[in-house]
């Protein structure tokens, strides 16, 4: 019986070697590609077999090198990110139809032809919406005077005709003048309403509120006659100029034309020029009607307002999203330090992404503005996955401090498992396991979105390209910047 017990006692010394080194389980050894002997030494998690194992081993060694040089790597990343942030804030908000439609589409080609042949003689409508008592002759006169003043300013910002006059759409004063110039129109107003129109001061504006109310009422339903057989204005055309509230004319719509609105700078310059004009217009109008007001609208300005609103929403939403992500991660991990570490990569990605947009010539529009918010969602996922795996590895292979050394932990064991070495080892193990999954996920997503960059519509091509770049940057930050940061901030002497 003694001879049979000998093999058992001979094998017994192997057990302390495995347990003293906190040996990896067979599944962990298979996951990292390590051999049975190498799995017994957590300081060598990069031992691998096969092509896949070689790639994982190389990535783990790279991350290990970054972690060992963390005091150099992290300051360099910080300096690079500060430079990227400087470029990121220079990305301008802009709107151009070529950002949404191919330059070969009929719509874009027609705009190009319009600019080429019409040039400064036309453009997009810039609309003045005037709310006032249009039955008051003084109000009609003020409106007419203000547009005459804009015409006399000599501004070349707005379209002018061949004679140099400002191109202005018809106004309430024009409707009144057309009616008073037509015997048939005067007779029709008198026939329908019983009101006789007069113009004693010959200014083209009916003399009393009663006359203007009757004039606009008939014009809005029947139009304005040129003679017995023809109309000078149809009823639809009149309603485009004057809007009646129940029985009284209450608002007018007058437009001028703004050339070159494909450039956002043109719209901004026009708005700056019209702002003081609007202020004086309102002041003069309210002298005649205290409740009156004038507002600026039209396609160019609504687009600009949308862009401004999108930019402001982006500025507000990014900090809110980051704070909420931090709170959720801190509660889930029950650790402030790991929550901070997980948030850092998404901050880097936002700066890097918008710096790339600036360098590549992209502008901030209704499509590209959403990429920053998406980068937070993608980046935090990668960071959480890696951080959780790092914590698991650190718990499975805790550091051994001198105060924890015992007779069962020989001196060579304590030397191999210092606090720093164990954290680097955990980072490498996390890279060899979860890191490989993150790389595969990122590559498949990058390829999928990169295909969209070949779409004929710039709307989809831009979105696909920037999303692919964003995912690549998110994975890079999670696998190259996060590990050194985790090694730096991980608690020493105890896993957590």
C-alpha cells in the first residue's frame, strides 16, 4: 500500500504552485490562448497559439506596453486631445443643398443655373410679416415709407432690377392704388359694400378706415378689376398679400429677394443688416398702431434658425448626456473612480471626431450634429465592457503587498505580483478576452457604415462615413487609452 501512495504524494507539490499563483481556470486559459503551464502564471497572459492567438497576444502586449508607459502615454493623449478640441470648436454650422442632394440632381443643377443666369437680379424670398390695423391709412403709409427707405439705402445685399431699384413684392398700398386707378374696381366696391372710395390727397391710399376695410373685403373675394373684362389682381393674389381677421384686414406679407443663400455667411450678413432696419420699422409702425409688429421670416432665415437651434441643442445635450452616463455608470459599478475612467474615452472621442470633421471640411448641419450624441452611446458601451472585465481580472488575480506575504507566498511570488504588475496583467487579460470581442464588433460596424459612404446621396454618405470614423475612434479610445488610465487609477493592495 505504501508503494501505491507514493505517486499521489509525488503529485501533491504541484497543487501549491498552481494555487499560489492564482492559476487560471481551464476556460480562462483557453480564452486567452495560454498553455496549461503558462496559465499558471498570470504575469504571462499573452502566451497564445495559432493565428488568432498570435493577434490577441500582440494586442495584449501592445496594451501592456502602453500601460507600463502610462505616465508618458496619458500626457501625450491629453495634449493631442487639447489640440483636437481647439479644432473641434472651429467647426461651423452651415446649410447647403449639396450636403443633402447630389450635385447632379435636377434640384441642385437648377439652383446653380439660377445663380448663373439670374445672379443679383433674384434670389430666395425674404419675407416681412406685418401685423397691424391695415384699415388705418396711416399704417399703410408707414409700411410704404419704410420699404422706400430700404430701397434708398443703396444696399447691394438684396436683389435689384436693371434700373437699380429694390425688387419688392406688392404691398397693401399697391392694392389700394390699383383699386383707385380702376373705375371698374371703384364701382364694384361701391356696388358690393355701398362705400364710395376717395383719394383726396392723391397718395394712392383710400382716405378712411371704412373705405380701406371695404376695399380689402371686395378684393379678397373677387379680386381687383383692371377694366370691365380683366383682373389686375385675382382674389388668391390679394389673399397672399393681405390677411383679414374676420372683417378687418390684420396682417400683410411683403417680400424682397436675397441672392446667394446657399452660403450661410450671406444669410447671416443679411440678417445683421436687416436687424436695425426692423427695429426702426417697428418703432415707426407702433407710432401709428401701438399693437403693431414686424417680423422677418422666409426660407433662408428659417433654415438659419433651425441650424442655430440645432447647434444650441448640441451644446446643451452633450454635457447632459455625459453627466447622465457618469451617474448611471457610477451607480452600476458602485465606484466613482471607475465611472470617471469610463467617461474619459467618450470625451476624447467627441473632441477627436469634430476635429476630424474640421480637417476633412465637414460642417455642422442637421445630419452631422447627431453624430456627437451617437458617439457618447457607442463610446460608453465599449468603455463599460472593458472596465468591467478589467475589474473581474483584478479580482481574480489580486495584487500581493508585503503585508500580505505569508509562508505560502514565497519571496519570488511576491516580487512577481506587485500592485502595479497585477494591474497591468489585468489590463492585458481584459484585452485578450473582452478586447478581442470589442475589436470584432467595432470592425463589423465600421465596415457596415463605411459602405454607406458610397451612397449617391451626400446625406447618407456623410452619415455613414462619420459614423464609421466615430466607431473606430471609440474602439481606439477604449482599447488604447482606457487601459493605461485604469492601471493608473485602480486601487492598490485590494481588488475593487
